[in-house]
DNA sequence: TATTTCGTGCAACAAATGTTTCATGGCCGA
DNA sequence: TCGGCCATGAAACATTTGTTGCACGAAATA
C-alpha cells in the first residue's frame, strides 16, 4: 500500500493534522476548508477570520514540512492552478499502429471534448444573449474553419429573426459590411489560434463603430477579444487530433441561439412557427409519416 | 451609452484596453492572459515576468476605474472564486423568473451535450474513416443547419487532400454533381429530423452510383441512412433548447477527419504542412508575435 | 520652432507582510 | 512540590509590498 498521494499539499496537511497541537489543528482545518482564500488573502487576514494568531500559520507550515507559510501557500497556489492542461487519458500519443488504434483515437477525442464542454462559462453566454436580444441587427463573422460556426449561428438566429441577422461578407466583400456597423447593433466574431486577419479586422471595425462586440474565442488574449463587450471562451486545443476542436464553439453558438430565442418570448416563438410552416409548405422536408 | 455589463473585471479591462497607452495595453493583455497569476503572485513578480515596470500595474488599475492594483486584484480574486459554480448544480427546471434562468438553461444544455458525446459509437467512425482513406474522391452534402457540419468536414479534409474533396452543389446545381458519383468514391450525407429532400436525393444517387455512402444522422431509420455503407449516429434531440443539437455531428465530423488524417500517414502530414506554409505565406493569419 | 502635454522608467516612500523572539501559562514527570 | 517542557499570544523585526513623486523624452499643439 502506497502513501496516500503526497502530490497535494492539502493531503499532506490532512495526514499530519491529527498529530498536531490543538491550535494548529484548528488552523489547519481552516486552511483546508478555505484553501482558495488561503492562496489569495494574507496571513494576518486569515488569522483574523479564523480567530487565531498569525504566527500559528507559520508554525503550521513548518510543522508539515515547509520552510514557512510562503512556501505552503505557493504549493497550494500551484495545486489550484487551472491551466493544468488536462493530461488527457494518457494514451494516444505514442500509440503504435494497430486495428484498435483508430477506435481509441475516436474515443479519446470524444471523451476529451465531452470533458471540455462543462468547463465553458455559462454566465457570459447568458449576458451575451441579452445583448443579442436587444440588438437592432446582428452581424456574424467567422473565417476558415470558424465559418461553419458562423453559418450555424446565422441559420439558427434567422429562424426567428430573419431580417435582422446577417453574415459578414455574404452580399459583397467584407469591407462593405464593416462600414455598416452601427451603435445598437451586435457583431459576433468567431476565431481561435491562428487568428485570421479578416476576423481581427471585423472585430476592430465593430469596436470602433460603437456596436456591441461579442467574441467567441479560445483565449481572453485573442486579438478579436480586445475591446469586446462579451467574450465566450471555449477550449480548442483540449482534444487530440490534428486540428483544434470546434465542438465547444458550436455548443456555445447553439446555447447563445437558444437563450436569445428564449428571451424573445412569444414573438420569437410565433416567428419560428411561421418560418417552419413556410418551409413545410415549400416541401423542403420529407413528410414525417412512415 | 449603456454600460456594457460590469459583471467581470476582466471584461471591463478588455473594453478599456484599446483606448489605453501602449505600455498599459501590454500590461493589460498580460493580466488578461495570466489572470490566475495576477490574483496569486505579487505585482513586482508579474512586472518582472511581463518585462514591465511595476508602476504600470498600478496605473493600469487606476486607468480602468479602480483605486489601485490591490482593488483590481481583489475584484479578480472574487471573480475567480470557485463557489460560483456550485449553486447551479442542483438544476431546478421550474425556476422561470430571475436572471439565473438563462444561465441555468446554458448549463443544462452544455451538460446534456457533454453527456451525449461519449455515447457516440466510435467503431463505425473508424471504419468510415478507412473508407474515406481509400476513396478516390470524397463528396460531402448537408443542407440547412447541417450545412455547417458539411462545410467544416470539407474544410478539414481539404487541408490534407485538397483535390479530392468537394462539397455537393458548390460548382452549380446539386443535380449536376449527383450524376458525377462513381464507384470507388465516397459520399458523406449529413442530416437529421426533419430530413430535407435534397439530402435524401444525394444519398439515393450515391447508393445507385455504387459509391460508398456514409450517413451522419440522428437515427438508423433516417431516409439517408437507407442503403448506407456506414451510419454514424449522434443524439440531436438530447439537449434542451428550441433547436436540435449539432454538437454531436460536429464531434463526429472532426473525429472522422482526424482518423482519416492519421490513416494518411506521412503523405497527409506533408500535405498539411504544405498547406499551412502556403497560408502563412499569404499572411492569412495574424503573426503570433512575441 | 517653441511650448505643452503625456507616457514612461527609476527610485524613494509608507504600509503591510511573514517571521522571529520573548514572556506567559498550563501540563506532565521527578 | 518543583523544574523542565511545550503550546500559545503579543510585540518587535527585517522584507517585501503597492504607491507616488520626479526626471527624461517623445509626440502633439501653437
């Protein structure tokens, strides 16, 4: 039986806890229960809140093998670092060719993408949807691989707001549209590394025009996220494969459309029904029966 | 002009960023890109890593409306506090009013889609990829909302097999292409309920021509799955929202492209590199900068 | 061109931080 | 009961922190 994982400073703490003096136990439990505050706030601050002496924190750190509170805090900070760049299922890298290798690749990819979806922040999407709801007009821009996301978003939004949604560059060169952005309108730009010049130009034009800029990107530091009113993040690199994953971006786009639709209330619903009956009448779809 | 959502200090930062002096922009971008370190490490530490003056951080904070760096950091710290995620885990569907309803909708949707991905059968994807690998030519068809999936697949496959991949209907009416299907070629049709007549027609033409038919659909009984050599299933209706989910279809498309690429071996890799250098030379992308 | 404004780095400053020392008080063994 | 031990809190310590005043230089203004 191996040690119960020395990896985490928190587990070291829990292990050593019972053999510590009473006051140090108290402080130790406090740290374990509030490890986020432990990494961000100051020692004296914590002491005040825990009702203990500041020195107790230093002593605690030394008692479990650190040189001082600073070092313990640093360990906790590293343990909490989000950019842990998920060491996904391990395999798949140096995988030798074999009959199941392809299946394994698919499985890994799907798992990794599934894991990435819940990490997408929901709040910004809801806020962005509100902006879309209030926008007089909605522009959508995405290039190269992101074009598919842009078109999906365009398609879904047009189902219930046909006249107010438009892809950038459909009715002529992009530059024509860039000058048409107005305050009160919303511009959605989708992109991830490597970023295309075209998408950055759209974002800048949107920002300068005073329109609301919504960026769907893989990083807060993406150039099209600069000056954006809303940034919706997804993980493009999280999944194995030769190409960044667009699953997250698609999921965001669909959520955005769904919330915007829900904000539209009865009017949006009426509009959608109208569109659907029209499509049915044109017999675009195969009749459902069977 | 209305305030663009004061929700996150990071969004305030991004909004103000473009109108800031150059050095402050640098520092601001650094903070946005390393917000975790910004909350945990000291100002001087960050300054050293960013290659900037410590004072720049204080000035940045003041420039975007805070009394100083301490206050900005405190705001960032609160924004990152993990407890934000917990209150929603208990999903209450009946909660209609309130600003959190939208967030709950997004969270539910993302969770549902994440749950759907691992249920996608991997084996058929790997087999279909082998067919693609052997195909002399690859046709892709998808209409309405599925067009986005078709275009993504087309884009990714063309990265390493440019001359052999083509969207149905790009160079004239669909019917022209339907007569061009040949044995030894592969045709991918994407569709889910309600099925468009166009996609069914492509599938039938493919089947009659003797080409390999790959259907990406939501059901085995989908009309375009009839007579298909490979059927790749995904769950379109699994997630809440007014519109069926395409996340699964996108994930399948990307996996398909990834495995096909992997089967292509060195030749595909060379081809991809060649394409990439060509794109870089045309300065399509923003240079990564340092 | 002369003048002002503004952005920027440097260095000194006061406040706050983590640590250490010291005095106190309770506990157990002689 | 006495003497040593250890846990504990308070205060003093050296460092480090965030901040601010100042000087220099570039860009804008007249």
